[in-house]
C-alpha cells in the first residue's frame, strides 16, 4: 500500500463499489504492468486528453467501456480473486475498446461489436494464461491482439461496420524514395519520445505520452525510466535504418519497444546493468519484429498492434532462469503482485 493511494486503498477494503472501481483502475494500469489505481486513473486521463484533442472521443469512451466489460466478464466467470483484484482481467479489454473505434465505424453496430470483443478478450486471456503456464510465460497483450485481428478481419464481411480507416491491402515492397520524411529537429525527437508511449493506447499526442510517463513514475521509477529508454532506442534504431520518419514521429515504430523495455527491464527481471543490456537487445529485436509484422500484414490490411512486444518478450523470457526473474501476476495461479514499486 503506497502513501499516495493509502486512503483510497482503505476505502476499497470497506466498500464493494469502491473495490470494483479500484479493480477497474488497476486493470488500466496493468497495460504497462502497474497494478496501481492512480496509475490507471492517469492513463484514463491521458486517453481522454488525446482523444478529445484529436476529435475522436469515441476512442476514450470505447476504452472505458472495454475496460469495464472485460472486468465484469471476469467477475461472472469466477476467476482467481487475487488476479482479479490486481486488474489482470481488464487490460486487454481496454485496448480492444480503444482499437475498434480507431479502425472501424458503424454506429450502434460498432458498440455491440466492441462489447463482444472486450468480453471475448477476457475468455481468451484465461485460456492463454492456462496454456502458457506450462512454459511459465504470461499472456501479456496477446489476447488483445488476437481478438483485434479477428474482429478487424471479420468486419470486412459486415456491411454495417466500415473499415475505411484501415489501409488498402498491398504486397510489401521497399519503401524507396517515395517514403515520407520529416525534419529531424529537437522538437521532432521530443515529440517522438512521448508519442511512442501514447500510441500504446492508440493515441497520437505528446501531452498524453507525458501523462503516461508520469503515471508510470507514480508506481515505479524503473518502469518510467525503461519506458523512455525503450522509446529512445527504438527511435534511434528505425531512423538509422531509414524508416518512414513521419510514421516514426507519430509513434508507430516505438510503442511495442516501450512495452518490451518495461517488461524486461523492470518487471520480469531485477534491474541491473546486465539486464539493461539484455533489455536493449530485446528492444532491437522488437523493432525488427515490428517491421516484419507490418510487411506480413500489409496484404490483409491489419495493424501490427502490440504483437511485436508480445513475441519479443515471450522470446526473451523463455531463457529467464539465468536472470533471477521476478514473476508477474499474469501467470495463471501465480502471484498477482506486479513489480509496481521502483
């Protein structure tokens, strides 16, 4: 119980309504591995700020609806109480809720689709957590990605769900001289540093990214430090390789790297110089996986989402016995405590 949230924690112990709100807020925080209600609240504030600034309030509404629906679904399925109270059944739902209004339109049909997707993310999370317990790796945001990809592909077959925001399918090709380029100024690098963080919730806004980093700092100074480290390393890497600098500046190449850096650097391994090197290596691999998924998904018009983070982190957790790991609560039946304290 931290000093910042101690009064709220006591209220949550006494009131069922406050306890539910606490669980929901922790679910938002768990997107970046922080089971902290204040972190989750700040994440929601950042989402709302960015969505309103971009005139896409439906993304903020969708995020809240997805978070609540996923949590309620878990309650109905009688899950592990400790994992539920840590918010582990809500973080995939909030991402589904933010993603579908970003990529789809369709009025009432979209919201029915969103509720279905958020509820499904909880079921998928439980299934994946049980299966992956064999290898002692967590589900991470794989349930979000799987549900998001399936629903976006299915939407092409439904007249009342418009898919116009999705790029037209095309075979991958070298970006060549036609790639858009931006001036690499100090301002560009500053905005990119924080937009890599904001894009985890599909928000392209520097202020939102700053709010997210502050939200991480509330729970763990290590998480905030590694988030910025992952963002900086990913930006330098893709610019050095000649990626589309406009897309880079919008945070599209760094969001998964930020999550990988937090996971490896401050959650599953104890921070050290050795772990720092391992984390930077993981970020570089995440960048390569991102490029591969963008190319692979281009013909079917799907976004990479946080898939690069999931695949890279799984890969770098499998040899974890050599690094004295700290288990995260996403392991079914394991400890529900996340490494929230710095």
